[in-house]
C-alpha cells in the first residue's frame, strides 16, 4: 500500500544492530568540528604550496634546540686549544727573536745583526720574519731595504765579492756592479740555495 513508511531492512544474512546507541547531537557536532579542522589545515597547506610560500613546520617563535654530538664538541675544544697554543708559541718566539743579538762568524766578531736597535726607530719599524732588520758591518749600520737582486752564489753570479762573514746559511756579500755597492752604501745578504739576495742600505743616523 502506498503512502505508508517502510521499516529499514538489514542486508541478507546479517542481523540488524539493535544494541548500538545513536550518537547524541553533541557527539555529532564534535565529529563535524574535527573533520572541518582537518579540511581547513589541508586547504591552508595546499594554498601555501600553490602560492610558492614557505610552509612553517614549527610554531612562530618556537626555539630550536641544537644537540651537540660529544665527539664533535671535543674536536672543537681541542682545535681551539691547539690554535691558542700555536699563537702563544709564535708570539713568544717573536718576542725572543726581537731581543736577540747575533754575532756573525768571520775574520773577527765585529759583524752583528738583530731585529731591534735602541735609538734607531727607522730600524725598529721593520718587521721581517726571515731576515734581520739590521746588520752592523765595517763600523756602520745597514738596514733591511726590501730590494731584491738576482743572486745564486758567488761562483754563479758576477759582480759580487766575498766579505768573509756569515751566520748559519746567511751570508754577507759586497756589491761590485753598482755605484751604491762600490761606495759600500749597500751590501747584500743572501741565504744559501736562494735565487735572490736582499740589499741592506747604510743608515748614518743609527750607530
């Protein structure tokens, strides 16, 4: 007969679940809110990706905590300690070197050299890690000029003569092929095995 409600029927072979209670209005509302929140997050993520903006994975203002590996921390501390020791040793050696006075071997003990010369500021301003700042020869002070001249030894380079003085591998030679060399206003200091020597200029203001 038409117009009368028909009761729902279960699937063939299944018994109707008569014991399941119907969800209350509040429970259905909470379910809708959870589903809506999930859809809102997905929609916001999709819009950010489409707009090419960076997606924040953490809350704004949140702090990141860096976990240091024990071995890495030890390596960093050891590296810092080595650098401090190296710079300290270098500073100590430079301080000792600046206070040294070297007497050269030769016909007599009148030739000397050093890094600092009291009463001679033009020499004290020179700071070379290899060559001395000044050398005393023939009663005069000669200062490091920085001018380099090709020289590979007295037997391989013409225009120079022996002075007879040396300290270790550092030799003092006389220049015979320039006016300043012939007048002994300049002399040459050369390390054995080098391809050039350095001229030292006479400094009358220092003694």
